[in-house]
C-alpha cells in the first residue's frame, strides 16, 4: 500500500475541489442546452438541429471517458484533473470565437471531450480518500456538482445568450473551468492505492454481470433525466409563456433541489448499508414523476410546473449511488475504466435524447414526450441487481 496521509480537513477540502471541478465540467457539458431558445428563435434552427448543437459536448464526453479513465488508472487523479480542466478552458474560449453553427458544434465537442476528465478523476478522489461508511455521503456531495453546474448554466447562460449573444454566454463555462483548475492545483493530491503486482487486478466484467446491470440501469434513467434537463426551460418559455429569466431561475432552483436530493440519497445508502436498494427506489420515483408530469402537462394543470421540479430532482438522484457502487465493485485498478464505461454508456444515451426528443416533441407535444419517458425507469426497476450486492466495505 502506498503510504499517503491527509488530515480530515484536507480530505474535505479535496472533496470540495473535486466537486468544483465536476461542477465546472457540468457547466461546460450541459450549458449549451440553454442556448436552444436562441439557436431556435434567432438563428432559425429547428428544435432537432438546435438539439444536435446542445448534444455536441455530450458526444465529446462519450468519446473520451474511457480513455480518461485509463489515464486515471495508470497516471493518477491530480494529473487528469489539471490537464483536462486546462484543455476544457481553452476549448471553451475557442467556442466564443467561432461564427458558424458547424464550428460551434465542433468546439463544443472538443470542450466536452476535455471536460470528461473530471468525471472518473473526481469520483476516484472520493472513493480513495473516504471510508465505506462515509462514502455514500461524500459521493452524494460530489455528485451534487452536476445539478449545481446545470443550475448555474440555467440561470446564467440562457439570459446572457438572450441579451448578449452566444459568445458572451459561453464565457461562463470557460471561466468556471479556469477557476476549478486553480482549486485543483492548490488542493488535490492523489489518494493511496495498493502496490500494483502481477495478477492482483482481475477484470470485474468477466466475474459476473453486476457492473453491466448497473450500467444498464443508469442508461435507462438517463432518458427522463436529460429530457427534463434539456427541454424544461424551452417548455416553460414556449408552452407556459414564461420569460427566459423566470424559466432559468426555476430550472436552477430545481437543480439545487436535485443536488440536495443526491446528498440525502447518498447518506441514506450509508445508513441502510446498500447502494442498490435506494437505486431501485429512485427508479420507482422517476417513473411515477415523469408519468404524472406528462398527464398534468397535457391537462394544462398548474401543478405541472411543480411536478417538473420534482421530476428534475428525482431523475438526478441515481447517479451518485450507481457511481459509488461501480467504483467499489471495480476496485482501485479498474475503477477508472469502469467509471469511464459507466459514464460513456450514460452519455451515449444522453447525446441521443435532445435530437430524438426534439422530434418527438415536434410530432406529439411535450406532454406525450414526458409521459413516454416514464417507460425507461419502469424497466430499470427490475434490472437493479439488489440480490447480487455485497456488503459495504
């Protein structure tokens, strides 16, 4: 075992820096979704075309996650965070300098590929520095970074793009990644890990289907999550006649609620001694909330807005549970790649959601699209490997 020590305060500081890094990456990856109203109304793109631009960073993430995970396994977390955030900042600034839609999408794809570095590396910081009985809570705090990042993007990018243009709006994620880079350089050190010896790191994917089933559950739950994330603001503006500022504020509030929910669910998993049982409960809640959102939206009930907030919170609650379970089962020499596979599968589904959902909304309307998304978490309920879960250690 490599001997590295860190005080309790330093561990929590590293959790904070890792959370900031993940949040900054989330602003870069998910922020372009809030350019859809401007791309649609002022650039004349269809919802499907605007959805493709919004999906460009997630495509970049999908292409780079496993590679970043391999680098984490071989080189270390600190190097990956520093290199990835530096490239993300440069690519984000480059996106502010292009004029055509094609080059904008390319710049965003590159920014997303670089931002993918924050996923496995920041997750490994948590798993490496926190004991099992505190890991669910710590990972829940770290996982709040994604909805917080989306909330920051919602409250800033939509309004800035509407008032000052796309280039000005994209300065927000570039600046966030620059700030996160400074935090990582100042605080983060690699966690200890066992000495690598021949034959002590068997491939966890050939032992059983536990990891594969978690990946499948996460992919299914991505569909309602990204449907709500991508189109909640557009739904409020176009279907409910809200202003972009008011809609962005509500979406940001919903993301904050979701962030708190991730912490609560992570702590719950520590208390009950299981990651999979709470994951199954979240799947039930996601199916119910999306079905109710679709029904209330179609009936034009005022409660639909509140249900959008509820659905946003529930559909993001699974990520920390699945992420922690994958890292725990894969072990220190496979978790970088396993987490890369986990998120690659999620982002593969996520990159398809905006354009496909844009077509579905155009053809069927928002209420039918929301209700149809409930089908995916219904399948996930049965796929969660509750019986195959080992005791936390």
